[in-house]
């Protein structure tokens, strides 16, 4: 029950954010999700369900790898 409630809250928050973005005429959203040293599968799954797709991976100076995801709102 707790997991499904968290998923509902996350989806509801993102829906509200997307609506606000549409009202402000913001058309693109980008998110960075950690890929290395630990791949954040829960966040990747969440954003993919919201329609995001992975654009690329980037490695920052501390050698962490991030996936860059994009969605058109």
C-alpha cells in the first residue's frame, strides 16, 4: 500500500507541474538521473512512465555518470 501511495503522489505532483508548465508555455523538461556508481532504476522507470526518453549519458568531474532524460510537455 505504501509504495502505491508514493507512486500516486509522485504522479500527481508531476501532473500538477506539467499543467503549470503548459500554462507558462514551457515546452521541454529535462531531468538528470544517476546511472553510476548506482543506477537509480526506480527514478528511470518513473520518468519513462511519464513519457521521458533518455537523450545521453554524461560523466561529471567526480566521475559520476548521469542519464539525461527529456520530455516535451
